[in-house]
C-alpha cells in the first residue's frame, strides 16, 4: 500500500512549495508556514459541509449546504467550492487556484453556473460571517510572515503566533492576519484578522475528523469581533479520490474506522 499520507489537524484547501525567503525575512516563520503547507494531503478529496449561522446562544438559525473538491496540482492546489440551495441546486461556485505564492479566484452563479464578477472576498457568504477569504485559507501563501509571540491554546497546544500582512492587491479588507500554529502538528488551530489596529474576526478549530491517516477540520467557528455574530463551518462526509489507487484500495481508504 502506498505510503503517501501526511497528517494535519487543519483542513488545508491548498498546498505547495514555499518560496525562497526574501532578504530580511523571518526565516523561522517562513519555514514554519512551509511546513504547514507541506503537511497537507497529497491526493484529491471530496467533502460535504455546511455553513451554519448561529445566534448568541449557539442555536443554528440558518444552514447553507456546501461541497468541495480539493485537488493537488503541481506545486500547488485547486479548491472548488459549490454552495447549494435547499433542493440541491447550485447557488454559486468558487474556484481557488494556489501555487507559487499566488491565489487566483474564479466565481460563477446560477444553475447551470455562469461566470460572474468576483464578490467581495472579505464579505459574508450567504448571510454568514464566513467569507471566501477564510474558506480559501489563501493567507497561508501570503509573503512576509513573522513570529510575534507564543501562547498555549486550549491548554494543550503550544503555539507560535505568526503575523502575515495582507498583500496590497486585496485592498483594505484586512491589515494582516495572525495565525496560532502548533509546531508539534504543523497545524493552524486559531486565526485572527486585524483591521485598523484591532482584531475584527476570529476563526478557531473546535473539532477534527479523521479519514485513515488524514486529519481534517470537523468544526470551525468564525466570530465577528465587532458585532459578535458567529457562524460555523461543519465538515461532514469526506472521500479520497485518486486515479493512483484501485477501486478496492479506495473502498478500503473510505471505509469507516472502527474504534
């Protein structure tokens, strides 16, 4: 059986090789983010998920179904997301190609989907506080990361806090992000978006799922720190899809694990 899996606690929707650090860069931060990217699964995955809008008491008040297909391609990854209506029809699609330190977004709406102008990548998706920027995790590829501190998260993860400025091509959506990275797992367990000198949004891993040797996010909570509004990304069914394995091997990989 092919030994190709690397474990990670974070569902990373893209991967690739790190660029050489620029002169004066924080080499330790560059290396840590490279390890985060390289710890991602290296075969195509299909996911079913839901975006949930929750009230202050944590009760779900709206759910939007979603699907994703994550495909390694060369030195990067492509993530294809589909938002579905209550009847399974397509509301919108977003394709994100990540490679060589760049992110390319392509958007479509309708059923069948038709190419459309990109929405605000920092704006809410279907009334939630989750944006395409959080969902794409493209900030894992932003240049010029630096370590700004350390902190223990959830009393169990010793984390480095890595700050990464928002590239100018994204406009004024965020000033920078801070990522809490657990070096023991090369995993991001918490993030914050900052704007105008204050944290405006927080995203935090609440649970993980496992499919054989792949650890994926199970529940990601996103909170707007200005309004207090919250939403969750909940991952359901996961499936490995790869032409490199026989149907029998894929059936074994995708079978539920008995504990």
